[in-house]
C-alpha cells in the first residue's frame, strides 16, 4: 500500500538535511495562465515560449526528432507547437525549464548526462506509445514522465557530492541509485515527486515518479501503473540502444508484456521495430 505519511516524513527529513527544491519558474506560471484562457491557441503559446530562445530551441529540437517523423518543413514556432500539440509542447517547455532550474556549472558533465538520458527516455516513451497505440496514456504524459522521472537524482547530486561522484563513476547503463540513496540517506523518487508537486505537474505524473522503481506497485492506481510500466519499457529500449547494463529489466519484462498483450517473441519484435524507427 502507498504510505503517504511515511513519504511526508522522508520529505521533511530530506529538506531538513539541506536539499532545496527549486521554485516553479515564471514561465510555468505564465503557461498556467494561458491554460486557463479558453481562447489561447498555438499563436499565443508561441508568443510566450518564443521570448526564451532556449525554450523555443527545445521545441524545435523535439519536433524535428525521429519520433515525430515529420514530412513537412516546420519553419515557425507556432507551426511546431501545432504539430506537437499544445500539451506536448508544454511538456517540452517544462522539461527545459527544469534543466535550467537545476543547472550547476560545477556538475556540468554529470548534469549533461542526466538530461541527455532524460530526453532519450522521454522520446523513447513517445515512440513506444505511438508503436503500440496504448490506451489510457497521452503523448504529453509519456514525454513529461520521461523528462521528470529522475529529476530527484539531479537534486541529490547538487546536495551530496558523493551522490554525484557515484553517478559519474558509471560509464553506461543503470547506476545503483538505490545504493546511492542509502549511502547519502536520501530518496531520489521522493525528491522527484516533491519537485513534481511543487511545479504543479499532474498528480498521476508525480505518483509515477515516486513509484517508477517499485516493481510491486501495490495500491498504485491503474492509470499510474500504465505510466510506470511504459516508462520502464522506454528505459529498457534506451539501454538496449546503448548496449548498456539493463539491471532492472528482468523484474519488469513480464509486466511490460502484459501491458502490451504480447508474448516474449512478439515483445522482442516490438522492441526491434521501435529501435529501428529511432535509428
């Protein structure tokens, strides 16, 4: 069962230890205001996002990725937002805003690796969603979870030098985040959930961040289970593409096969299909 009281105590202890949750950036507040405007469309979102070249560049980068397979030229920010959809474009902006909020020049290499991995997982989650036509999960949810799923790791790296050093020591694949959590007396999934809540991300996304390593998923609502299992599949695909260590996959493979209603052979075919599309 989900023990929210225990999680709150963990949050209090972590914050008391000096971890600082970054405040929600101004652009997120302004986006929320646009969301409440029934007349706002791609043009209004483009005007807001276009004020920041970094945010606009992130939207163009994502819309040009193989995941979306565009056959037409996207020559304006408004058109890029139209193609992505406002909610997915918003998720891209949220991810880029997170990167800016957690930037630390002293940890440039570690942070660059984290964001590269997050972007890859986010795009792979969307690719898997498109390939399977999975019901109950939207494109913006898949992307947003992929971007934010390990944001607590970035926070832990900023607060605990040993955490960043442990992460930097891993050449490829999945670092032992559970071990780093224990060594530094923190919990990156609780930290990530706290960021998601403070940044007013959807409740299902926040809960999926909290439980994305929890193979039991006891008491987790079904919509969140779908998000978590899709995320684990995306993480597995990224590891396969990089020929990296994939330590968690055996614990999740059966759940992924069940979610997509495929046996082992057909799941392997699905993996090959998605990876070929991302080449």
